[in-house]
C-alpha cells in the first residue's frame, strides 16, 4: 500500500470522489480540514506513511501535552470532531471583547 502512495499523483487524487481519502500533505500549504480522521488517510508530507494521532492533533492546534480519552478510534473521532483550540480561543476572545464593549456602552 505504501508504494501506491508514492505513485499516486495529486491530480489523480483530486479527481476522485473521495479526495481526502489518500492525500499527501504539502508542507508549504495549509492542511485540509480534518473532518473524519478515522476515514481519511492523510499522508505525511515527506515520509511514506499516514499521519499519527499526535500529528493530526497538532494540525488541529492541540498542545502535545493534551491527552485524548479512550482508544485509537475514540481519539481519532475526538480529533476530527474538535473545534481547534486556537480557533476556539480566537472566537472566545472576540465574544469577550463584544460583551465588554456592550457593558461599557450601556453604562456610559
């Protein structure tokens, strides 16, 4: 199976109805969305292997110290279903700014 990864040109993969099934990541471009990590096979950008759970978690911005609960399948689902922590932080920051501005405008 590893040999197939090497020989599959990116153009052929993109024509497939399952374009994320076997997708070699490009280290010079943003990664695609990790939607269902259990059913996708993201290929490491420089090595002929799939991404590890930790590498997929890093793409989602999870810190290395974060531990997923359950087995491999459960961890894959948690990574795929997660809102990336850095995105959640940015959204929460904007909501907090909005709330603080509303309070300031209300009591001014």
